[in-house]
């Protein structure tokens, strides 16, 4: 009897909580809520610009029409179309990126804390790698994806792309969040501000302090390119 009561309570909780747990961003409560990026009000997302002041173009953007400049240390350029670059996405739970790669270019290992990602390679050939969590044995899932091919990155899993072709490559990705966020793993580990204590990293990475110091010096402020939005 007690067991079936617990089961009923569990099912009840799952039924009513599941939709809110599965959604990446909260649902919109109106058609449009164009982000007021300059508002000083601090809320989850952005307050809305009055629709009468939003103009007609907030549903359109040509930001992803142009390839980014891939002459960077990573040999890639990420053009972000999140809520900061496309304020119409505010409250819509959706955003996009375009990434261009020189031959041999990489998009370094990174994580999106607030979104799953789905992408399509539009030219060239990219090795796409996704690393499962500790629970799934940190398995690396990888494949060379060619133009027209798609890939899926579950929320929170580390992933990377590498242009293995002889030509430039490009891909477009979408997220189920207006603000997926990005954690670049190398930068987080050895380029944080202030830095993680060297002792923590020597033990975590099982290397000498000199190795950690060398890595840290590569990422010391200003001396290493951190991929940013291409304006
Ligand atoms: C690619 O993985 C991206 O987040 O732009
Ligand atoms: Mn990504």
C-alpha cells in the first residue's frame, strides 16, 4: 500500500514537473518580446522593448550571411546569433551560430551549459567529436561530417570540430536557448581569472608544476586568442 502511494506520488511529480525540466528556456508568454539589451532591470533573460518601438525587422538578421575571418590561432571564426546579436530571440528559446574553418582549423573543446546543439556542415568536411560524461565512460563519439551532414550535441557535453579537409569548411548550428553560453575547456582550465591554483592542476592533470605554468603562460591575458563573437 505504502509502496503504491509512493509510486503514485512519483508518477504525479513526473507528469507535472517533466515539461518544465525538459524545456531549455522558459516558454514565451506573448508573441514577441524583443530584448531591451540596455535595460538596467535584472531578470532571467531581458525585459521587452514595447512592440510599438521594436520596428519591423526584429525577426530578420543577415549576420550569418558572411563568413568570419579564419586567420586566428584556432584557424576558425565563430559568428554568434544569440540574444545579444538578435534581440528578437528573447524568450523564444532558440539561437544560432555560424562557424567557418580554414584547412586544419579547429573549434576547441567546449560545452554549452544551457542548451543542446544541432548542426549542419554546409561546405567542406569536419571531424565532429562529442565526449560522453563520466557515467558513460567518457567515450569519444566522432565522425567526419561532410556538406549536408548533420550532428547533435546533447546539452552539457564537451565537443569540438576539426577541419580535416583541404578546403575551407563552414557549419551552421542551432541551440534550444536564446543564450546557450559557452565554456571553452582549455581556457577554463588554465586561463581562468583569477587562475586555478597550480597545485590543484598538477594533481588533477598528473603533471609537474612546470607543465601547468607553461600552459598557463600560453593563456595569460592578451597572449592567447579567446574565440569571440565576430562583429
Ligand atoms: C559549435 O559547436 C558551436 O558551438 O558553435
Ligand atoms: Mn558548440
